[in-house]
C-alpha cells in the first residue's frame, strides 16, 4: 500500500488485457479490498513496478534491500511462483473444466456419473421441494416489493436445499430446474434459472460462496418486472418498439430495488442487473460487452436464455430443449454468449438435455436420463422397448450407437412412432 503505479495493472487470470488499475493510481487498502471483492486472484504488473509492489512491510524503496542482488532475488522468487501457478493451471485443465478447479470448488461434492435410474421417492421429494421453494420465492418477492426488506434466512434455505439436491443427484436436480413453465410465474422462472445457473457454475468449479451469490442474483433478477406494464408479454401479439423499450427498464428497476437492501451481496445485485447483457454488446440495459460483464453474470445470462427458449408464451412457442441448446451453442460461436458458460451448460444438461425424447441411429426411441459431463453428445438414456422392458444404455460405451435427433411429443403420438 502507498505505492504509486508507474504503469497499468491488468487481470492476471484473463486471456484478454482487462485493465484493473491505471498508471498514476496509488494503492490503498480500499484498492486491494475492491480487487478481492471483484474476485481478482492475480494481477499482471509492469517490471518497473514489480519491486515496489512486493516490498515487505517496513521496507522502503531507498533501503539497502533494493540492491541489484536483492532485486534479482525477488525477481527469481516471483518467476518461481509464476511457474508454480502455471503448473497448477495446467493441472486444473486436466480435470476437463474450462475454469480452474480449486479445493474449495463445490464440484468435489458431486457424485460421479452412474448409469442408474432416478429414485422414485427422491424424484417426488425434489418435485415437492421445488413447489415449496417456489412459494418461498414468491414470499421473498412480495416482501421485497412491499417493505424493501428481504429475509436472508429464506434465501439460504433455498440455496442449502439446492446444494443438498445437487450433491445427492445432480441430473435429477437439473431435470426439475429445466422443465418448461408456461404460466408466467416470475418467481418460478427465477428459481428455475437459479437452479440451472448453480449447476453450470458447479461444472465451472465455483465455490459454495460464489454459487450462493450467483443463485441470489438469478433468484431476484425479475423483481423489477412487477413494476412495469408486462401485460404485452402475455398477449398474442409480438412486442412493438415501445413495449420493448418498457421491457428493457426492468433490470434498472430491479437494481434500484436491490440497492436499498444492504443484506444482498453486491455481486448478486450486479448479476441481476447484467443478466440481459450480451458479450457482443447487443444486450440491455447498457449494451455492455464481454470485459464489462461480470463472469457470474455471463453464467446467469446463459441459464436465463435457456429457460426462456424452452418456455411457451401466448406470442411464442417454446423450443425443444435440444433446439434451445443448439441456439446457445450457435450464439456462443457468434460471440453473443460466453463459450465457457455454454460449454458448462452442455456438461450440466447434455446436448440433448435430460428429459428429452430422442431417436437413436438404430431407429429406437429413448429418454435422456443422465449426462456424461464432458461427453455431452453421448448421454445415458433409457431405451424404450415395445414390450415395456425399458433398459438403460450409456452411449459412451458404444461407438456404433448414438443420438441422431430430438423427437417432439407430437411426433411420438404419430402412428409411425407408436411403441
């Protein structure tokens, strides 16, 4: 602290040159705390600032420790530390995750994928708990809108149950979270995208703390929808330009509401504000681009868009889950969505998302039961037999059997698909 920078400082973990501090900035305690709050783990500095920034407490720039020998010693130490961090990063990449998997990552608490059916009792339990959590979310929305206060114990009840469900059966947790809704319930939409975002964040190696921040931002992001005229969303006509401008106000209203509640983490408020931003600058409310959008907001954006694409409204028909996943993959290729977040989405739900009806290349129909994480194009499926003796098949175990396409419920009812 107290050092005046002679050159800018950049984010050390980013592939892009994301500027953190400009030259001429004086390092203070607040500066360091702000970097920590932003999740900055390492920084890249210019060599001319290196020695001053690594002085031990009590040392000065004019002390004898700044001799040429000491400078070289410090530089060698830093180079060794950098080499160690590069090795750690290489080790983390071998875990097949695009983000670094730390010891604090919740991913370590997730059971390995097993080719087993869902427990009927657990399936009922998850469904009942999801209905209860939807009511709790509704209570939270009402309390926030009326009293400008929020019950954090209720928030933590939701996240704790989510952690427990993910640890017991991640695929069943995801299945409940991505089931399409058509009733315009903002609370359930928030809960669903919160669940999906937590699953995505888990695959990316986030800690419990960051997953909670992510969940809260997703859960509360639509509170502002209750303060705008949203009837047009549920009419049979497409939105006109004026209605679309009105819709784009809701993240700003949400942020204003949340900013008055000090118990809500700042990161969660940012997530709620930036969910509709896009990496190419085509989103709203500010048209921010990739390096201006918080990493957790990019995860939330992918989860929100997937839930939106599979949901039906009077003026739009929901897509098949596979079609929604395909759109997000295409959007990531075009630079609209974060590629890591979309890749983690596929690891969470499969390219043919859990619950999807699919046709195999041998002509058989099957239901996707579980993902194979990084092998997201070869899920674990339940093959539907005409005699009713269905059986599980892990497509990763067969080179000659694979999914050729997703099948809609309407197609299943056609005579040619009768089983």
